[in-house]
């Protein structure tokens, strides 16, 4: 699996204008072959930061994503919204998944 974690520092006051671009990009990326998840989120602590987390079945799927027309279009527009970005690619050979289950609202915990 290949994961990417990213931070996009926006021009102050440009977050609300960028969010529709990010959402359209997210929708297109989720349709790509090998995409497990793709999420853009506004930072909860910094109004000028967007966070990105994406997961791909293989590094090859991620590499193909980097040349997809919708991705290249967002990269080209990014300068209208952002001052810098940092993206870390993580290749995982082993992934351990843990789950949580919660009681239904009408269940008694005792």
C-alpha cells in the first residue's frame, strides 16, 4: 500500500475559495483505479492549512495518479490558493487494522 500525507499552506483568507476545488479533485481521485481513499480536510487548528490523506493499493497506482489530468489541473491552479505544500509518501509493506465497536444506543452496557 502507498499512503500520502500532505499539508497545503493557503494564502490567508483563501480557504473557502479552495475547498470546492479540493472537493472536486477528491471526487475525481476516488474514481481512479487503485484509490483506497482520498480526503482533503481543513485543519481544525489553522484556518490557512488544508490536510490531505490518500491511500493507494500500490505505488504504481499512486504514480499513475500523479499524471492524471485532474491532478495536474489542480497542481497548476494551486498557486492561486496556496503558498507551499509538503507531501510525504509512505510505502507500507504491512498494514495492521484495528477496529472499534460501540454499543447501540438502546443497549445496556451492564
